[in-house]
């Protein structure tokens, strides 16, 4: 029997105010994990080194339980012998022979930051030696790596030797063509080789089986730096003094692990960047607003690298190259161009994200797909990868973005999460793909426009067959923090782990049961600060890009947090600060939450569910009334996660209730990503909801089938 939900218009701001709670973006909650610490190893580290106990615990959590490994991590200041890389002797011999013969050498790079910086250091070195040197960096429209047209141009320019940086290890056909034209090739690369290797005088790649170097995870610019050290007859001090600044930028930008020799390169480079006299870099740093005294890996990753990458996305990578290797007004002018191009990139990215946001608002079911696949006409190829990354972060599931051109083809870029190998997914679709490539967490593809519906079908089919439950976005803390850990000495000592980056992130801490004292809006509510008491310590918790109107936390709440620690000094007073990565109400049982949410998503996708789960997920009339009144009368917005925790209702049932409210006009989606609770003037038949009707029909169908 259908009931009628009678809405009482509450006396609240003249009966007209609307309350908001955050709609689900992804599942609304990330999985949290905390690493294990070997207490015996920590004791030995504390007894044998000058590291604080907290730093020793972080190192143990990351697998450093051996004193030799710990000492190597903190004391590594030298680069290994460059001749440990394969064919380095042949590469040096070939280049030196070309120099002696007065030949023209062409450096062939790539249009991303790693490729540009690799090209810059080798080009600058050879030019300073008086060598006739050319550069070729393909435009993004040409695609990655060597291509026949470029080779023809290089040959016509008079070059007789091509030296690749950051590419070339898979260019078998192109290498053969180089030799057909009477030129020679030296390959320096850091990508995985294929079964067939290209013809070349030398193949310098740490991933070749013949590599004798213990460390292999160099960026392309790291391999190029090694080549320069070898050309300088092992003189790494001179080379690093000259080029560590540029090399650090490329290494950080390419997101290679900042451990071992990469850590050494970046450490040296950051010191050089503080005092660099390269006029282009000085101008770029100034335009980025970076304080050179506080230069760190984040400064490079968030301000310098994007500007260099923007050249290859919205202009020509040659602009970025010239910024690094020229002087005077030309260098400064090119730095300004990079900032302009980066602004264009951000604007284009925002426009595509807004277009996608409107599409999702009209087609909300798409965010419940195991993999989100979206396509659009004329989306800029240079930013669809960034857009995919943004959507991955927002919806916490793999994303494929396809840009359709005027010739009936579409180029795609994908981002995924650990556990769902997007390259293997594309490989399962290879029968309809023009080309594809990538690895576990990122990939690219080309497909005919007419095959996009089939591609989406195949991707979703692959995901369903191989991942009944999709891998989940996970935040992993290095340690569950206690109040005694939060001291000025401990926090300062953590800086010894820098530089932070891939493979060596800033220590992430979990806090359990912090008491919220105050919720403070910052910058007109665009950001938020929580003042909390935690285990006897007062903390300021900064939540950047979290609008105060949407955090869903209020004074008196107990919350769990994940974040990074620092010390803030203002007017001579120091305070402890946690920069928040994620938060939730205290006491949420995440395994139960995820099980309920996975069931809800299966229901949204029309997949089979056990009868008992569907029955438990069907809210009663009384529950619908209670949820509506509570949501309407909230003093602040709430995520579904927080609302479920406050009401003690599992998120399957709560999500079904919210869907029913949307179906019947009791709430509506807003452009800002929230749900607006409304106060209708007439009675609403909540049982007319299509969501409830579908759930009831499924329950009845299953009950009949079991009779």
C-alpha cells in the first residue's frame, strides 16, 4: 500500500531556506589503511642513529628496517659510475667520433617536461663544446618518439648522428630508416624495451638486461645526465653543478621514485635552483610566485613543471627548450609565454570539466559505472589526460576521456587506480582499436568515432567480468599518531626525509577521535580550518579547497583525520598544523560501509543482488520521513558518509532514500555538486519514486522466483 509523505514546512528563515548535503562523488569515502611498524628495528635505528623515534618509525613503515639501507637513504650524495648503464662506452665513443669528424649531431627529444629538460642539458653541453648541434622535438600532433617525417627533416638539415633522449628504445622501423639514409643512431631512454630492439650504435637504457646499475628508475633526464658525466670522463661534480637544476625539474615532473640516485639528483638540483642564474628559470620562478629560499619538490611539481609541459600541450615544446638554453630578453620572453600557455591550459581544462559536469548532472547513472567513459567533439588533446586525472580524483574510479576529431577518429587518454590495469583493459579491446598503449594507471588509445559505443561496452564488460568488486581508492598512513608524537623536534626531524615525491611521499598520519573545538572559514569560506583537541594536543587542521559550507563537521563532533604535519609560526607564536588529506566522523566501520555502497552501486547498474540485501536496503516510510527531516534541518551540509554515520543508517538504504527524494522533487541536483533539499507546498507521494518502484519490483520478482 502506497503511503503519502506529508511535508511540514519548517519555520526556518521565513520558511524558505534550503539545506544541502553533498551528493556522492565516487563512494564519498576512501579506504584508509595504516602501515605496520617493526618496533625492534625502530629501537635499533634510534640507538644507532641520530634520527628521532618518529622518523625511525616512518622509515620502518616504509620498509627501511636495515641500518645499512637507512644510512644509504640519508647519506647517498654521489652518483654511481655512468658506465654501469648498458652501451655507455659505445655511446661516448660514437659521439666523440662524430665530434672529432666535425659532424652535425641532432638531439631528438620529447614534448613533455622530462623530454624537454633532457634535450636542454645535452644540447647545451654540446653547444658549449663547440659542436654543431641541432634539436628536434616533435609536436604533440606528430605523436611520441621518432617518426619518418622528422627523420627526413633531420637528414636534410645535414645531421649525420641522431641521439635520442627520453625515447627511442621501441623505434625499430624508424631506426632502420635512419640507417637506410646513411645516418647513425644513439638511443638514450628510460622506458621498457620491447622484444625487438632498434638498430643503433648504442642503446643506453637502464631497463635492458645488460644493465649493471643497481638503480634503474631514472627519468629520461637522469639517463641524459649520466651520458654527460660519461662524456666528461666521469666528472659528475662539474656536470651536476651545471645541470642539476634542470635535471631536478625533469625528474620531479616525470614522477619517478625519489629514492637512491633520483633523490641525490633532486637534492642537488633543488639547492642549485635556489641560486640558478639561468635567466629563463629565474623569470619562470618569479612568475610562479615561488619563494626561492623555500624551494622544494612541491614548488617544482605544482608551479614549474606544469608551465614547461604547457608548451607541448598548447604551443611548441621548443618554447620551453629555448627558455632553458637561451639568455637575456629571449629567455625571459619565453618564460612569459609559458605562463600564458599554462593559463590557456587551465582555462581549456576548466571548460571541458564544466561541460562534463553538465553532462553528468543530466546522466547521473554514469558515475556508478565501474569505468567512466566520456567523449566529446574537439576536446583538446593536450588536456584530456589532465581532465581524466581530475575526474579520477573526484569519482574514484578509472576514467577514459575521448576527443573526437573531424575525420571520424577519436584520441583517448585514461587514468586508473592501482589494481585495475588500464593497459590490460585496452588490450581486451584491441580488435576495435587503431592503436593503444600505457601501463597500469595511465594509457592512451585511438579509436574510430563509430566504434566508441562498442568500446564503452567492451570496457564495462571487461571490468564486470574481471572485477565484480572494483579496486578502491586507498589512503595509506605511515602511522597512527599519538599526542606524544606531536612535538616541534619530531616535526622538524621529519624534514630529513625530503625531497618528497613519487616513491617517497611526505609522511601521512592518521588521527583517531579528535574533538572538534571550532570550525573556522578561511578566504570567505573557500577553505576551512578546524581547531581540534587530540590526545592532549591542540591542532589546527587546514582543509584547502573544502568550502566551510560543505565540510559537514561542527563543534562537538569527534572525527578521524589523515594529513601531514607542520609547524606554523605567526607573530612569533608557533603552533602545530595538520594539512588534511581526508576526514570522516569517528566510529565509521569502513568495511560495512563499502559493502553496503557496493551493493547500492550494483542496484544502480541493474545487476543481480541477493534478496535479503535488497530488503534491508528498502527504507520504510518512517525512515524516509526521518531522513528527510534530518537532512532538511541540518545546520551544515553533509556527505552521505557523514549522514549515514549520524543517523546510523547503512548507505545503501540512505542512498536509495536520497534517490527517491530526487525522483519526487523533494531535492534536486545543483551545479555545485550538491543536492538541494526543497520545501514543497503540496503533499508528495514518495512511493511514486521510480527508484522505490524499481527496488520493490525486484524484491517482488525475487520473492516469486523463490516460491
